[in-house]
């Protein structure tokens, strides 16, 4: 029987070691990576009648809709200024907390990390990396609908 040289043994040991590491990393990646990435589609959800729209200022609107056979509660803010109407998501762009409108300070405030947004959804203080998300709105037959990705 032929003896293996020390150098050949180390080469094989290193190859086996890195093969095991590669297999472990690949299996972790396969476990973590979702098997099926669900593409979210835009769905317009009824939120109120056109007569109830704010004429000036901010109004919080809470509503429910069905997604994947579950009842989901959500809320948006409607901002009316100068004849323009904008819908903002209530989710802070920093870490996903729900913002609130402070009528005295005239700004959206995130209670988690003191992020602040102006009436147009622009960041004015704190850690949020981008403005509040604007949501599409449509009015049909006197009813107001907001676009939500489901």
C-alpha cells in the first residue's frame, strides 16, 4: 500500500472542508430564500364617499379589505391643499411603524424613532430615508378608492 504524502493529504482535506462549507451555505440560502416570490398586484379599495373628502388639511381614514381570504385592517391619510388631494401610506419609511398626524404641529410623527414628515409627506427630521409613500387615488361614481398592493 502506497503512503499518501502530507501535502496531498492537506490538499484533499482543504477541498473537503470547503466543499462542506459550500454545501452548508447553499442549504442555508435555499432554506432562507422563499420558494415562490409572490408578485403583489395593485387593487383599488373603497374608502369613503366623495362627499366625505376633506376640503383642507389632513384626514385619517381607516378601512378594511380582503386579501388571501383574510380581513385586513389598514389606514391612510388624505391630504387636501389648494384643490389637490393626495393619499399617503401611514407606514414610516424608516422601520415600518405607523405614523400619526399632529394637528397642532402640522406634521406626521413616527412614535418609534421620532421621524417627522411635513403635510406633503416629505422628511423634515429624524431617520426616515425617504418621504411617505404616495398611494394612487381614483374617484368613480361618487366613491373614493385607494390603490393598495396586495
